[in-house]
C-alpha cells in the first residue's frame, strides 16, 4: 500500500510517498481503509522531533519510532480481529489512531474508533478526533465549564479552537475568541460572542475577567493570564507557541502548575486522551447540528508534505485535511 513515511527527523522534505506493508489485523484491532486523514501540530512535532523532550517521552531518541505519520483518520472497516465486537466490515468509522494514518490502510485498536457522524463526509469526519476531543476534554474535564460563564479561547481560529468555540457555546458559555485580523469574521460565524484581534489588543490588559481561559496558542505567561481571570477562575493550558527546542511550551506549563497551589485561581495543563466515548458524544453533537468542522485546505496524500508545511505556518483556519482518494494512487 501507499503511505507517507519518514526515516529521520527533519523538515517536511523527509516525508516520502512510499510502498509499505499493509498492516496485519490482530485480535483486538480494526483494519480501516483510510478515506481521509487530518494534519495536526502533533504530526509535525513527531516529524521534527521537537521539542527534544518529546523524543525521550514518545517519539524516539535518535530516529522516529513510527515510520508513518498521521493520527486522525476516517474511513471504512476492511476487516476485524476475532476479539472485535463493536464494528463489522463496511462500517464507516473515525478516530485517533496515534500513528500510521497517512496511508491507504491503518490498523487501530477497537477502543480508539467510533462510528462516523452520518451527516459528515470522510474529509469532515477526519478533522474531529484529536482536535475536537482536545477541545471537549479541556473545557469539560479540566476547565469544568458551566453555563453562563465567561470563557476565553486563545487560538480560536485553529483546529482545536474552532471546535472549542462551538462546544463552549453548546455548554451555554459567553465566549470570546482570540485570533488574528483575517480570522475575526470566521470566529464570529461559528458562535463567538466577541472576538479579540491579538495583533491590536492584549487580552491580558483589557480589564475584562474570565471564569475560564483555554490557552491553545500565543505566548502569554501564566502570570499575565492571571490578570484576565476572575479570583476563582481557571486557566487550562494546552500547548501554545514557544521557540524553545528543548522543552518547548512545557516550561510555561510547569510554571503554571507550580504557581497554582499558592493562588486562588486554578492553573492546569491538559493532556488529551483518546476516548471512543467522547467520539460518540461528539458524533451526537455533530449530527444534531451543534458542532460543524471548519476546513481550510484539502491536499491529496501525495502532497502531505505540503499540508504539513502549510500547517507549520500557523495560518490555518480550522483544519487541514489529507484526502486518500488520490488519483496518483490508482
């Protein structure tokens, strides 16, 4: 089968469309014929091996542990292992598979998949798993969002941010999004009550206080974010920008964790966890019309390096999709 593979860390130039062995169907695994995948910052961090601390924790010290990129997929069940009970061949599914998704086929544990929302295309469904689950868990589990709260989404125009705005609105929050000038109208269109243009205004110095800040982008320090929190407010940190190649945004997250016990506000990091239950919950919201994926660009599988290159610019509105219906693969 065809797949986007790499053997060393580096720029998108290390990615190649290659013939690789089709995955085996093990006892608890589902073989999915991939129709679409989506690119995430997760992917380019794995490709580059930065921040370097990630090499110790997950990606491989000297070279990548996994040779095929791609975490989010949507497609059709091709075959199932003998312990699989929830799916059968022909089912349309989506999920976060960890690695191997930029390929014609991927094998994933049953627990990482869910039935695809009936009202989404494969391309739309592929945008959901990592980004929407991150948004849901950040708001619900770590942020403890409540109806009527004032919620600030920093990075509201990105892959996670566009889902976070819509999910926060579903919870009944008053939502303010932070994004660049070119994305103001888009963020309003998905439900934000107000939008702050970070190129013209610093949200930490407006005088407005929020019950919950979800930091998905930017470099505002935990101390600066405190100025924009209510006395009992919560700051949820999920990545954010950082030029550091050794620990990246982890340093900022550690500062927040160390500071939190000594103040009235709560500052907590988010580590999203794959969850088929959360995928099913999101499927229900999507089928009810409460959440809609935002897609910026779609690339064929053969152009996956260009998709990653574009994602690295930080200018993507919503999600970047990779279609595996590539004529060059016929």
